[in-house]
C-alpha cells in the first residue's frame, strides 16, 4: 500500500514535469530546426533563425525599450516596496492597514483592468503614449511583489540591531546605510530581479499603453501573426529563456553569498 | 548621577513603569531585579532613550534627557541578545561607534585593540561575528559599548543566554571590569543570585513599581515585604502574634515555634498589628543532630520532605503542635548523615533567625 | 484635532520626527502613487461607464445605457459566462493537479533538496508569458506538434478537433501557464505544518488516509484558498490565451473590452464591461472566501 502510493506519486510527478516542460523543450528544438513549418518531423539543424534575430533592427529597438522600462520599473518599485515594507513592519501609524491595502490591490486586479484604467486617464488628459506611460503601469503592478519581498527581508532581521547602531551614536541615516541596508540587501536584489522580470514579460499593460515605441512582448505579439516568422520567434524565446536562467542562477549565487555574510543559515540549497 | 523622578510609562492599558523614582550614584554597580514582565527592560529603554516616559523626568549628570534622542545620550546599552552586527567583523563591530564619531583609522584601531584586550578577546578583531560563541558575542557587545566611554552602561540581562558555568565566570569578570573602568553599571536581571553577588545596590521591581531599594545584605536580611522576601532567596513564612511591644523591642509568639523578643526594625515606626507574619531563612535554622548540642531556642518537629543539592540538603520540617512547615538547610559536612523522612528532629534557632515583615 | 490644525502639524518638521510621522511619510509615497495611478483611474473608469460616446466626443450626461447593453445583449452575457467558466475550470484543474506536486515536494523530498525542486518547477516559466501561450498553439494547433505530426505520420487523417482552437484549448493552456502560482502557496502552507502533529496522529493510530483528511488537508487549506484566488482572478481577465488558442468560440471578456477601447472606439461601453467584470470577480472571490471560512468554522466546532 505504502509502496504503491510512493511509486504512484513518483509516476504522477514525472508526468507532470513532462507537461510543465513540454513547451519550454520545444523552444530550442524548433529554434534549431531547419524548416519554416513548426511541426514534426524535424528537418535538420540550422542557426539561421538566430542569425535572423541578430539582423532584425525592430527587434533590437523593442528589446532596448523593454530593458529601459524594466530597469526603471525595477528601481522605482523596489524603492516603493522598501518604503511600504519598512513603514508597515517598523512603525505604527493611523490607517496603516488601509494604506498598505491600496498599494497591494494590483495583486488582485486582472491586468487588463489596470491597463484600461490607465488608458482612460491618459486619453482624458490627452497625454502622449510613450515608454513612460508603460513604466507608470508597470511600477503599479510590480510594487506589491516588491512589498512582499521586502517585508520578509525586514521581518527577518532583528530590530535591536538598528537600535544598537542608534545607541552607539549613529544618526538615523547612518543606521540605515550601515546596518539596515546591508542586512536587507539580498531582499533588495531579489526585489529588483522580480520586478525587472515581471516588467520585461508584461504584455497587456504595455499593449494598451504603448505608443510608437513598443516593448519586446508587444513586438513578439506582432510577429505571432506571421507563420513565416515563427522559427525566429522560437529562436528569440530560446534566447530569452537562457538569459533569464542565467540571471536567476546569478541571483541565487548572490543570495547565498549574502546569507553567508549575514550569518543566517539559508535553509535549503539550490546547488 | 542618574535620577528618575516619578517616571511612568504605559503601553495601552498596561502600566509598564508606575511612577518610578530612584537615584543611581556615580561609579555604582546597580542592579534592577524583578520577575519577567515587571518593566525592567522598559526602564532601561526609557533611560537609554528608546522609550519616552509618559510622565516624570530623567536626569543624567544633572541634565534633563527630555527630547534627547538615544544616539545623543551618554548611555550605552548591552542588548539581551547582544545585537552583534552579523555582517561585520569583531573589529568593525567594536569600532562602529567610533567610526560614526569620525575618528581617524589608526586611532580607532588602537582603541579597538585596547577594548578587546579589556574583555580578553585579543587577536579576534578579524573574525566574522557569526563565527563567535555565545560568551564571545557577549564580550564583543560589552567592548562595543564600553569603547564609547558612556557615563552609564546599561545591561539588559546580559548573562541570561549563557550556560551556568560561563555565567558565573562572567559575573566575576563583569564586576572586575566595572571596578577597572569606573563606569556606572545598571544591570537588569531576573536572577537573584546574579544581583546579590555583583551589585552595590539592588532595586527590586514588581509590576512597574520599585518594591525595595537597598544593598544586597539589607535586602536579603530585611526584606520589606513578603513578595520581596520570596523573590530573594527562600524563606518560610509563619503565623505569629504580637504579645507586647516597646520603642525598641517587640515580643512575639510564633505558632509552633515559640516566643521570642526581637529588636524593632528601623523601617517599622507604627505599632505592630496583633496578627502578623514572620519569615525565617532556611540557613538560620539548624537541625540539632547531636543530643549534646544546645541552642537559645529549640523546637521539635518531623521531617516531611528533603531535597539534596550536593553540598547542602534542604529539609522540610513540620513543627509539632502546629500545621506550620519550615525549610531548614544543612551543610553536608563530613560525618553528617542525610536524615530520612518522618524522622523526629529538634530545630535550633535564636531571635536573630526571625525576620519581621 | 481639527482638520486644519492636523494639516498644519503634518507639514511641520516636528511631524517627521515622530514615529507616526516617519511611518506615514514612508508609506505615503507608494500610497499616493497608488492613489493617483490606480484609485483615481479606476474612479475615472467607473465614471466613464456612465457616460456615452458621441462619435469623437464623450457625452458626459449620466446614462445607464452601457450597463443595460452589457447585461441584456446575449454576446456580452455569453462572453462573461465563458470567462467565468474558463477561469473556474482552470482554477479547479490547476489546483487539483498542483496539490500532489506540492505535497510531494514538501513531504517526500529531503529538506536540502526542496529549493532545487522549486527551481525545477519554475524553470519552464522563465520564458515570456506570450511565448509560453504561443507554444501551446504550436502544440495544439491545426498545423501544430500534435495534429501536424500525427497527420504527417499518417496516424490520423483529420486533426483532433477537441483541442483545436476552442474552450478546451484555452483551459489546457491556462492550466499550464498558472501551474507554479498554484504549487507555491500550497507548498508554503504544507511546509508550515508541524511534522510532530502528524507523528502524534500516527501514534494515536490514525491511518494514512484519515491522517491526510483530518490533519494535512485542513492545515493546507489556507494555501489552497490562496492558490485558487491567485489563479482565478487573473485568468478571468486573460487576453492573450483566448486570442491565440481560443478561436472564435473561445474569446473572453478581456478581448471584447479591448475591442471596445480600440477598434470599436466605444470606451464607455468598454468601461461598463470592465466594471461589471470586476464586480463579478470581486463578488465571486468574496463568496469563495466567505464559504471557506464558514466551512472552517463548522469544521472546528
Ligand atoms: N512595545 C511594547 N508594547 C506593548 N507592551 C509592551 C511593550 N514593551 C513592553 N510592554 C509590556 O510592558 C510590560 C513590561 O515589559 P518589559 O519588557 O519591561 O518587562 P521585563 O521586566 O523586561 O521582562 P523580561 O524579564 O521578560 O524581559 C510587559 O507587560 C510588556 O508586555
Ligand atoms: Mg526584558
């Protein structure tokens, strides 16, 4: 009974993993497949879809736009997350819960609603759609995630450390700079990475709020209508997957380095 | 030196400090003793500036501390959990305050080394904080605070996280350190032994109030209340009756024990009530093993229980002719056997064994 | 304190010196941002839904016509019902499939390897959302991996129609897309279960099934509820999946909202649709949470 349960579970997990990995595994396969048609049987190996990416100017523009948007979004929402998390974990003040709730609302709002409502405002005031309008929307939806990450970071560190620094004559600024910030740094990095990734991947809001300059997902959306471009879309997807994996692994390395430096034993290891 | 004038601090409904008034002398080793939750930490945090009193004022060296923030007060705090900065080395931890003051590197370095030497941690300045043992962390916390040369060093249960052996050693070292640097120490503890062995004076707190403030000997010998007496050492309480009293003596009859005449304690000015409670410390009673031994007063009793401590044995003895029970401690000296339960014994005592409360 | 006095106090330097002041100042920045860019725009959408489009101008006289249209026209009702149906089904499928995985990682994996497994679960999701959805079109579509390959290999003659550009395709695709968002909260709640509780239950003679039903499942419930909400709410408003794999019969409410705002140029109607959708999602979520609480209370008593 116990054995069948255990093997049954393993079998299920294996099947589930195949389900999870199926799309991702197809990416590199079709990116390297020498055929304009994305279907089996495979036709042979080629690098030309990657080469095509290298030559497409519009793609480079979109990528650059996305990187600019994601960087600014990550920066702003992490600062907002830091402020909100610190305020709610450290200070007592009237309406704390209510204020925090409003900041967290985008977490439970379909993105299309955020996109639509910002679009309405932009139209009403006759603003031009630009990268900035996208950034405004992205900061809104990334901030709740940053708040969550930063709250864990702040709750994990002992408040008496700050008091000790203050007691030793440091000003509030110096206390933050030399004690609080170094200790929540892993959280800050995690928050930057998460918001960067969310922004980089976000489609709906960018779709609603993009002007002439489009982001990478909006550009990809455009490509999807042309079957002839599909193999190069696959190549692009492969590239993005590899890049984000690299980012994730380096983030984990930084996190473990930070954890070792802070002396907190990290529970569980990635590698 | 430190003066608190009816300092009151409330957290919502709980009154953590209830009109506390006390003065601490320069260079004194002062202990604040009390059970958990009685407001010891709150008092320390109020003095160091992390809490602001709702009423009353605090003066340090004659200067009012009102509106002076924690980082500008001439006090330093050793935290209960030490609060060692985990991302710094020992040297960086100890030098933190001096760096914030903007001292030159070389100056900081020599002062750090001196401070580490003072707490016998020479040569550890490059160790990472998280590689330290509990005792070492404690010393780092101490050095980090002492290097600031505060007018008062505040210590919040600094030894409670250490094991017994290390704790006893640190008690000793702390006392020496205090003498050597001459800084006023204000130590918070809930360990009566710690307070008794280290302090010049002790304040006992219950529920945010100071119940008694006196030297260790005074508090031990003449507790002002039953609560204090119970908290410091152990004491048996007996019902008694006042027979007669003069200006400097009181005659009482203790149920089951006998009649004695005691000098009137200084703090007792009004006339004694008729029915009173007296206390007896276990070590001031003796079990008379030898028939030839005699004492000022002798009372028969029966052993109802015993606890063996190695060097001492504590006996619970029920007094004949009474339901009252006293605890008697006896040193286990050579040739003295441990008495079994239900043995009939004679208890020897004299009038100085009795404490009026 | 009077309002003016409060305002005056808030703008002084002293205020920033108090604990309350520091907290309010810190929280104030993200709060004002959210108020300006979320609360105000949502209010604007709400207001817009009561106006009407008059060619290029917006007519600002109050009207309920948009809502009348939204709630009476069959097309909108169908789309709304389909959106709710899709996301309910997706929630059910995703959470049901995810639970054993979370359970497996939490109870059958050595603690030192757990993070690695979580990583393993999330790797496929580190590529763009669009791309993942699109890959399901590649897998399920007319000329896709399954149908294309099967016909080419001569196994089937006609493409399998039950997964072709329809409701089913949308459900499969979304269930995949939201899998980690269901696994993670359940995993977290399972991790919080005190293992000694389970040992105690075994000691008391509870069998594995009973132990699971009486202890593990109730304690994991908060995670399951969170997983349901995390999957349900965004999927109602999903735009990409229906467009890519839904075909004409798989479109959802988000697609029609977009049409109203862009091609049909009738933002007030789009706003009414958005407000209605939001209201329904909020209602459904609240109902779900409420029911769940009731269940918990009746269970504990
Ligand atoms: N920040 C706070 N908010 C609310 N109540 C508090 C706060 N700090 C202390 N208290 C309350 O004030 C009382 C005194 O607390 P305090 O920490 O001073 O006790 P203590 O004597 O140091 O106890 P312990 O020996 O356990 O450290 C307690 O009832 C405690 O719950
Ligand atoms: Mg305390």
